[in-house]
C-alpha cells in the first residue's frame, strides 16, 4: 500500500471537524443546504491559505521529515531566543474559553504563573476553563446564550459554516498569504494544519496543530521483558501468542484494555481504510470492507482467549490508570502526547519502562500502513469585534502563545517561572515543581499552540525512541481522504448512528450475537447515515476533480 502524506487535493476544501482517528470517529460539519455554493469545495479551494515560514531560531537534534515525523530535542535548548517583539497588549482585558483535563488552577490573584503570563503578554486574561467531559454542553449553551468570549475553542456542530459566518471573524485580511508574516509564530504553523479553518471560502480560525502520527501503540516494556516476549509481534498469530504470555488473571493482568483501541490496531494490521477509502472519486467506508469484518473476527478471537480486560467494552474503563498499574500491558492506540503523561505518572515507579509497538501486516513479514492523524486538535475562532485594533491585539496574543519550542516564551508558557514553577537540572532541562504542576495547566494551549516537537525533560533517550518510532510507522502511512471535507449528515446524525452500530458490534465480539449480524448492522448504518455522508463527501471530491 503506497503512502499518502499531505499533498492531497491542493490543500482542498474546507471544513472539517474532528477527523477519524484510527477509524473510530468521524468528521463533522454542518449545512442545511441553505448556503448553496458558499461552503462548497469549489469555493473553499479558492481560499488563500497562510504562507508557511518555518522558525529557524533553534535546531533540533533530530529533524522533521517530509513524511510527517516531528523534530526531536534531547534537551531543552540552552539558548532560548525571544520569539516576539515586546508585549502584545497594554493592559487590555481579553476573554477565552477552552477545555481542561486537570483540576482547575487558582486565579491570577493566587497563581503567580497566571499573573506572570498576564504581565508578559500585557493583558488581563479571563479564562473559562471547562472540564473535557462537560465541554460539549458548555459550548452549546455559550453559543445559544450569545455571550461569546473573544477567543473560543470550537466544536463542529450543525449549521457550523453559517455559525462561523454570523458570529465569528473572517481572518483572511490578517492571515491569508503573506499577511500572516505580521504574526511570525502563527506563520510557523505548517500549511496543512490550516485546512480545517477554511469554511465559506475563508479562514475562520487558528488551528491547534497535531502531529501526523496521530497516536502511538504504547506498551509496558517492563512487562514484555518479564514475560520474555518481543515488543514487535510480526503477525496476528504472534500477537495472539504475545497477548497470552502477558495475561495472568490471577495477578489481575491482561494484555489489552479498551476494545476500541485494540480495534484501531487491528484495522491497521488487516489493511482497512483510514476511515474511508477513495478510488476514482468513490468512497468506501471501513465498515463496508472485508478487512473490517476480519478485524471483528480477530477481536472475537482475542476476547474468547481471555486476553482482553473484563471491562474492555465499558466506556468508563480507566484505561490509563490500568496501564500505569500494570493491569493492562498494551494501550494499543492512544494519543501520542500520552508519552509525557505516562512518564510523569510513573516517576516514582523504578521498574516502569515505557515502550512502543509497531503494527505489522496480519500474515506477517512487513509493516502495515499506519493511519495518519488529522493534523489538528481543534480550531480557535474569534468573535466579531467592532474595534479592528482589538482584533489585531487578539492575533498578537495568539502569536505569543504559539511561540515555537525552545524559545523564551515557550519555556514560560509550559514551565512557568524558574525557582517557583520549575527547577533546572544539570542538562538544562526544566522540571516542574509541585506548584508548577498545579498552576501551569491553564488551557491556553487550546487557544494557540506551536507545532509539535518531541521532547521529554530529563530523558534525552526518549527523543530518539519516539523519533525512530515515528520514522518507522510513517514510512508507510495513509490519510483519511475526507479530512478537509464536511458532512451535514455526520454533524446531525452520525454520533447516534455510530454509537448504535458499535454497541451491537460489541455484542458480536463477545459472542452474544452471531457474526452474520454484521451484514445487517452495516446495512442499517448505511441507511441511517453512511450513504448520506458518502454522497456529501463524494460531491465535494468530484467538485475539485477527485483526490490528487
């Protein structure tokens, strides 16, 4: 299978939401059809994307590649250049809202990090910090109440293009083409990450970039070594034997955790599409393929063998906690930023050893095609402003927040003040203190962020491990061909339809329904949402002459 990287459809077309990650989610977008050609692929391909100007102020130990491998740093650069010229503001108040995955930190009156951030940016930043589990509801009520913050982490909802046009700022004048050079840190975000900001033929936000690798297959390397098995099972047969060797219910240990993660791994092993497969402008969803059916059969075999945790089909399974505890040995497809969190979570466990497992083809002998991520976490939209100078202020603040890895601004944004929020080890790496761990988790990273760099403070070998893994898996990778497209059917129907489909698939895997049920489930999925999404995506592909 040949690799596809980031050259598809001349940076096509518009609106995307959260693209399929390892085939388990869907793009989302919205239109009732009332906008006509306003948000069509034909219109969006004419949008001028920002000029990419790479930041060259720091040099990585291991370079980025054209396959999407991220640059890697063994240590934090000793020379920490400034990436901005002066403070963005002069005491103005700005508001923002984003999701948070940690305990909400204290406000700037009791948080020297937040106060220092305000001082460095020259603003009074008011933040609404919403727990990730509650963000969808909070976003909906914020939109409905029409009390928008200046900067808002967006979610793709029904009538999304119309929402952007009516309530948020079109940014072409400031960011399209060479105009973005006024904000050099935003210009350092590669062009491919800007595709999800294009709606209605215009730029409607700033992307939060994510790496092409999308996810890692994490393993407890220490448990693999204790069991005497290879961290690179080269076929499904070897994977099954490895899983059996790792599993010991008497010790409360299983090879695999959540079923969806194992499914993502097995879809790659079996050569399934990354969400959709495009051939000549026609799309086939992974559910409709023989590779998908083989994946479900393989999952049923693994479940019957007892190598999956008993809670594998529960949406509430604390899979990260089980991995940290050694209850689960393989988190088969988890977001790659998890590397840092797993290391921090196990800092006091001297036997913990984190590893990464590549995916080989089912019959063995060669690496399977890796599913690329969609290249972004979310986008930040700016509410319409009456004062054009305030809009420029917001963009200067986002430019400050997007300062590249290794710069003075980046160091403060992530690690705060030396001696308070972090200390510096002998190699010059910042190490968060207990105070810094609590205070520096403001969700500013979901308002603007720098492109991804591989780095783990105090663990220079991690840079080599992750860089080599990315090189290996991205050497042969496939993109989801619907990234950059939008579907109203997906936005309005698919979350419910997809859940119903997968709830029934769980029953098949656990042997509660026959494997033949899959054909009926796929037919219903197509009727309820699949065919509608397909047609909407295909129409856009055909408008611009198909994938190329």
